[in-house]
């Protein structure tokens, strides 16, 4: 049977010694959607990204990409299958220029790759910085560079790990606009973010993780009304206080 | 320098290329203009160090894998070549196993060690090199701790030109691979962030293995040539950790991870070593200078001598430079 999801994690469990980072998490990224993955710090979002992209091998469970079981595959093979990602802590190739950062991903002829790299730098407003060393960029431009670099291989699915963190308001709009444009080009996107404005702005569906488990799923407005989600973010006492003073769990 | 400037004003080629041509022509005519064989021997050894430093730079500087195993590959190449020549092999056929054996061994050693990072990789390769040295001290085939003589098969001038030819071939190949092909960029990407490189579709383990094997093969070839040139091998000289230490210091002094770094660092360190040897007539004072140079480069000139010419001035932020080096090793 054809798998409807581009990337699917089935019953993923990830243990680090005695710590259970993910417990039977099932998660999918469907064609053409922007799905948000949220949760408090330490809830397992980045671990899930690492499992889906082959950086970590799950203790149990299965990962499929475009219908093929890729559990245990090395990240470069998963990347070549059409999955790109960015990192929670920006991961530039520091001692390389901005242009070289993109050229690392060159898979076609040099001329073709160079022209793609230049056009991406242009789109991301990085063309003026193409000869700068990546280590000299501020965090906002590093986020843009990572996005542009992830697009070099033209992936069908992109996993963005906190793409808005450390980005100043002036660049934020540009960055969100780029995420929308990537979506408009037909790519499926999964975004991890703590910035709820960004999640509300770009995501059609949101999945909430807490302590390694999926606790809610739905539209942004649905999940933020969900008492479990409020508990996860604020703790049970805070919810009791909120419900007694404001008279509702949402907002 | 004057010659380079004079020519570059008159010819439609860049200063860099003119400098290369002037240096190569100078190296070619050296045996004819040198006042004695002493200078030819110095030239032979210096050329060897430049090539060796570049072989370490590829794995240590470009790929960021701090390998202390390079002396083992150098020594193994030396012993393989020497043993074959002692068994009556001709020079050229004996050079091939001096390249192949270290390369194969690097493949075997690389499988478990290239999974390690930073200091762990450095320790594993150091342990391997020390194992090889200790083994060479006790087995019969190498002559154990009495060392072994190598039959003199080439005169000074011939071995000089062979060393020069091999070094030019290697440096040309290194330039092509590291600065013009995607290979060099991939190595630098792996050095800076291997997971990010993987996520861009680069098979990092395979690429690291290629660099490790190539650098071992190059060290082996120059080890083979060294044995034929020096005509006496001892585990404490041909397999000494000092060999890799010099490659590291030459590279760092010139500029780690840059093509020009070892080309500048090797002659500078070599000159210091020889001058001190003449002045103090021992090798201990030289070790003090090496130590002092490492400290100065690490604390004040992280980009080496070539960094000064690229406009990166020495920094008076030693702690910041030390932190960056620690980060580099921790990766």
C-alpha cells in the first residue's frame, strides 16, 4: 500500500541509558503540509528530529521516508532520499564562506550548482554576504544561511529546528516569508519552535510533545485550548489558578 | 620576492603562479648551483618535510582529525621499501608497496578509529603509532633496536630530484583535490560540523576514510624515499613520534587548514631547527623552541604565518584562542 506520509515515525522509543527521551511516539509529515512540533524544553522534539533524520538510531520503532523503511540508515542516505533539516544550534561550516556553505551540498555539475547557490543566496537576501566567512554572521543571518543551504539539494521535506530563535524582529518577517515560499513550492515542512507567533503564522497542524510522548494534536487553536498542553507548559497548579481566576483553560 | 614582482609587472599571470614557477625553477637548478652536497641534502630533507606536513594538513587541518599516526605510516613505508631493496628489488617497483601497504593499513585502522572524535581519535592513532614503534623494536625483520642499514642505490643528486618530483606530484594533486575539487570543501565541512555535512548528503565516514588513506599513502611514499636517502633505519628515528610532531608544528606555524600553510611553515621550522643545531650543536635546545613556538601560535596566531599575510593580525586574546582550539579538538 502506498504510504500517505512523506516521513513517518512509528512507535518510536528512544532511550539514553535510563532516560526515556521518546516513548512510542508516532508522528508523520504529510505531503504539502506545514506541521508544527511544540513542547516544553526537554520534551523530545530535537531527539525526534534526530531519529527521523538518522542522526540517532531509535531503541524501538520504525522510520519510513517516501514509503521506504529507513530505520538505521545513515543521515546522508536519508538526505539523498529528499529530507533536509536545520539545527537547533546553528550549524554553519564556520571556516567557509557563505557561498561555500551552499556549495558543500552541490550534487550537480559545478556550473549548475553555482548558479543554484547564487540564486538561493539572492532569494534569501544573502548575496551581499556570499564571500563572508560564515562564522562572522549574526544568528539571524545564520538561520537564513541554514535554510538556503538545506534547499540546495531541493528536498521534498524540510525539518526546521527552532528556525526563529535568535532572529531579530526585522529579519523574522523575512524568514517566515521564506518558510511560506518553501511551502508554496510544494515542500512539506516540519517546524519546531518556541515562538508561538511563528507556529500560529505558518503551521496548519500542530503536534505537542511532553516528556517524550505526544499529548495533543490538531490546529493551533485546538491544541492551545487543550488542558494537557496548558499543564505541560505551565504545570497543573498554574492551570488550576488560571481556571479559577479567568474561568477557562485557553488563551 | 623582487624577481616575482618584476616578472608579474611584465607577464599576464598572477604573482602566485610566478612565485610557484620561480621556486620550482630554483629547486631544479639547486644541485647545480649549490656549493656542496651539504646544501643538496638540506634541500632533499626540506622538500620531504614540506610534503609530509601537507599530508598531515589534509587529515589534521582540512578534515580536523588530529592524527598522531602519520609517523607510523611514514616508518612503515620506510621499512617496506628498505626490506624490498635489501631483497634485491629495484627502486621503482619497491616504491609501490611503500605506498600500498600504509594505505591498506590506514583502511584497517580507520574502520574503528574514524568513528572517534577529537582527542579520542588522537589518542587512538597515537596508541597505534606507539604499538608499531614498539613492535619494530622487538621483531627481527627490522633489525630490532640495533636498526637496519639500507643499501645505497642512488646518489645525492638523483634522490634529490626524485624527492622533488614526488613532492611536486603530491602538492599538485593536493592542490587539485583540496582547493579545486568538491573533495576539499567536503573535508572542511566535515571538520566544521559533520552532522550538518551528513544532512547535505555527504557520506562523511567514506570521505574521512579517503582522506585518511591518501594521507597515509603519501606518508608511506616519503618514508620509503627517506629510507633510501638516509640509508639507516631505526624505530626511534623512522617511527618516532617526533616526526608527526614536526608535521603538526610546521602546519600550525604556517596556517592550519590552508594549502599554503605547510609550504611556509615547513621551511621556517626547518631553518630554525638547522640554525639552532649549528649554534648549539644539539637537538635539545630545538625542542624548547618548538614548544615555545606552539605556545605562541596557539595563543596569539591561530591562523599561522600565512594568516598574517591574509590580513588576520595576531590577536591579544590568548584565552579566546585557547578556547577555540579546545573546541576544535573536542569535535
